[in-house]
C-alpha cells in the first residue's frame, strides 16, 4: 500500500521480495492397504516403525501378508507409512451388563475397540457391585489368547454417575476395549438419578466378534481409496499385500488409477504361478496379463518372491514391501533420481528367493519390463529399474522407475509450492515471480545432481511469459507455466571394450 505522507520526515515501508521458497516433498511415504486381524477399519493410521504397527494391527498373518510387508518395509530403510485396514461384513464383540435394581435393565456395555473375532479374547469381571442409586463397582479386563492371559488391568470404586470422577465410561482406559452407558430406567424416575451399578459378573468373554464371512472384493479397496483421498495428505508408494480371499491381479488396475490421481507409484508382486522366466513373459498369463487396464508408467513389478524365516519355516512373500523400503533408503542416501537397483540395492531381512535366475534368463525378463531380484556374492539385490511401461517395444519416455518418480516429485512439489499464485493479478510481475521461485527450486535440484548436463541451460528450463499465457488465457483466468528437465537415465548396460596394444616399442 502506498505511503500517505502527512508530515515532513522519513517514512519506512517494507516491500515484499517476491521470493517464496518451494520445498521438495517427501518421496517415500508408503501406503499399505489390506486386511489385518485388528485395528480401525478404513481409517489410515500413520506408523513410524514396526512397533507402532504391531501396537495397532498385531503381527497376525492368517488373513494375508500385511504384517510381513510392513516389517520388510522398515527393515529395508522405510521411515514412515500409513496402514489402512479393510474388511467385509465384520462385527464387533461386546458384552452388555444389567443392574440388580428393580426390573432388570441394561446399564453398561463393554465393546472391543475394533471389529474382528480377536475381540472375543477380551474377558470381563465385575465385583463388589453396590446396589442402589450411585452404587460403585470394581472392574477387571484382560485378554486371553490360547490360554495366555495378557494386558490385565483392574479399576476399583467405579461409578455410572456422569458427575463422578470415576465415571466408568470415561475413567477406564483400556487399549483393547471401550465402555459405554446404556439407558437404565425405572422410567418413573428422572434419568439424572438412575445411576445403578452393573451387577456382579463372573469371568465372561465378549461375544459376537467376526472377521467377516465373505471374501474381499474390489469394492473394499475402492472404499479405502475414497477415505485415503480425503484424509491422507501425501503418500508416494502404494502397496497392496497378498490377501487370502482375493487375487492381487484383480486390484492392480484400480490401484494404478488411484496412483495416477494422487501422483504416487504402485509396487506390484508377481503372480504366484510364475515359477520360471518363460511363465513370467508368457503371452497369456505373463506380465502382459498384468498390464491389462493398468496405468503402466505408474507401476512396476518385481520377480521372484522373497523368502523369509518364520518359526523355523521358510515362507515366500511378495517383494513390494521390501522394495518400498529400499526406495526410501535410496532416496535418502542418493536421491529419488537414483534407480533403486544395483549392488547398493541389497534387500535386508530375508533368507533367500523363491527362484534364482541366470544372466541369460534375466536377459529375457528385463526387456519385457519385469524387474528381477538376483542373488550375487555381495547379497540379494534388486537388478531392475523399469516401470510396467518399460517393455522395449513400447518406446515409452517413462521407461525407467527413477524418471517417473522424479517427475512425480517435481509435480507434487510445484503443485504445493505454487498455490500462492491462485487469484494473484495475472500479468508480467506475477510471471516474473513464478520464474524466480520455480527456477530456484529446479536449480537446487540441478546442483544436487538430479538432471543431465553441466550447465543449467542443458538441465532444465522454466518458462512463464506472454508466449505461454496469451491474452485469451488471461481473459479465462489461466496462467500457463512450462517446466522442463533432462532426466538422468540409469546405465543398464555397461559395455567394456578391451584391446591389446602391440608394436608400441619406444626407440
């Protein structure tokens, strides 16, 4: 605002510089979607380590590989993920207890915190219940799985009077169950006076819990996508661990479309019936079958499955969780523009692979866009960096994983960093500020080695002027910003030329 001078003297006014720093977003926040034995349904929970995952979802693997995938994610370098539990037709275990005053009436309901038959392992004991209005009682809750009593907690002198400091529904805090009051009459008395304690109750488990008696469908995954779209601000990698009731190939297409919408990348597991390289590239049931309906440049598949040890036995598990952790580790040490493959890309927390491949077999898989995990003397490493659009016959510009993920990183960062532009006056002063701020962001990436070229003119460009934004665009309220970059492509094939030197005799 211009200064309005009224007296002789010096006036000071701060003038904005027009510099608005654009911060790069995280590149390795993983999103896991699938069934678990415990936890909230369709409520994405942030986990910063495997212990946090166990606290909410448990390590049960009877329904699928969720716990294994999350564990491998953190073992291989992952630092943050969201876990969204999905379920079909589940029920929550509960127990409603009546009072002993007059005509029996319900007074307290104890419900498992989350749906599932695991809630039936919660046991309730009520003792020392004092009859009459504002009576008190003692409560014990514990969990019993296969005869093992855990998480035993006791509370004394509880009340059902909301005015009491020991009002049971709010005073009792138990990680496995919640308490809620029930309407208790006689109806002839004012409700505010009827605070009867629940009757003494012998050791009784909650009942009615169910994990669901119907297989998962794509509807449960679609419902999860809708919730995630509203509640999760940012994620970069999507993993759908194996489930015992639905084939993974049935959900890849919708998942990749969701990734396209959210500027994320889908990590896929191979089909379980792939046992040889011929089956992986088979025309009918091979990798081309997985490409049906897929957003190919936003997804990648890794083959074969990994082998882990559980209770002394070998278990085969999809590699997507481990690959998400590997990408997080590579992003942290080298940058998102570095392919998560090569001798540095060792996979940790595993004992082997379901199948081993030779160089010649890898030479069949790689040109078809199947990323092969190999066993080398220095460990088990990822030896591929192609998207599902990376088949040599496709000629895609997003053939390689690091190029696609770098583009997604730039898009998301600029999307967030340019929101201040909305509703600003659309003319040259605005365009100059855009060029300044976007150029500073791109130049910082150039200095970190994210682009090709030794000069910035060869590495990137930012254009926003009267050529990109015409008068008609201005009339429509549009400002067009063109940003280009020269991506780094991985050196897939290293060719060494060796020649003997003969006749080089010095006189």
